[in-house]
C-alpha cells in the first residue's frame, strides 16, 4: 500500500475517532484526498472468489483513490462456463464481472479477474498484445500472467476516482477481451 494512501486512511480513522469523542480536527483533509470505496461481493464467484480478493488487493496497492473491499454488492463477481469472460459496468465502480471457467484454464485467472475489474474501474480494452499492459487482455497470449496494471493504467483509475463524478463513466459492456477457445461450446 502506498504511503499516501495509508496516511489518508489513518487520517480518516483519526477524524472518525475524534468525532466520536466530540472533538473536531483543526484542518480537514481536502475532498480530493478522499478514498472512494468500491464494495464487491464474491457470493456468486465460486472457485474464483480468491482471485477476486487478490485482484482487489492489486488494485488497492497500485492506486491511491480507491479502496476495494468485500462490503456490499456494488460489484458482483460471478462465473460461467463458455461464452467468454466479461465486465458489465453500470457506472464507475459498479457492475458485474463474469469469469469463464474455460478461458480461466487457458489464461491466468488472476490476470482475467484484474483486467475485468479494470473495466469496472473505468479502463477500456487495449488490444496491443503487450503483456505489461493489463488491459491488453488476451491479446498478450496465454503465456502472459501479468496481473498488475501499468503505471499509466493505475494513474487513469486514480484520475477517474479522484476528480470525475462517479456517473461520468457510464454503463458499458466489455466482451471479447479473451479469444474464444476451440473447446468453447458452440453458441446458439
């Protein structure tokens, strides 16, 4: 976790403790320094629940303006067999991530999870084949296991959550990040 994020969390906890005691802080933290919570649930994630927890920790460690926690169902993590992994964002920080069990046997499940959560956090696909770019998705190939966003990707999430109204990045469905496998059942 970055030091500035730890400092903000400690300041928030200290302010809450002071408020409980009826005291006020001399100087309040600026509104732009607030960390926004992204509450997710793994109640429907089945075998991918631990990957969701790991992906949330990755985003928490790489960004300053979000705190992903299992505190609600703003982001629902689930899984399917066949049809592809995808993210359905209803607004910034809210939506659904679906992981395809077949793709997770071919590609790194942690990379898939972290990538799809990246869509919920406001990032688009970037099909450049570069493994160092998380949002390149499956275009980086099955051997790519990098599950960390690049510095630029993390900075973009910080910008979106630090300054933009949460409704600024609206509803969108992201599919096709991971090429369909030859073993995927035919779709009708």
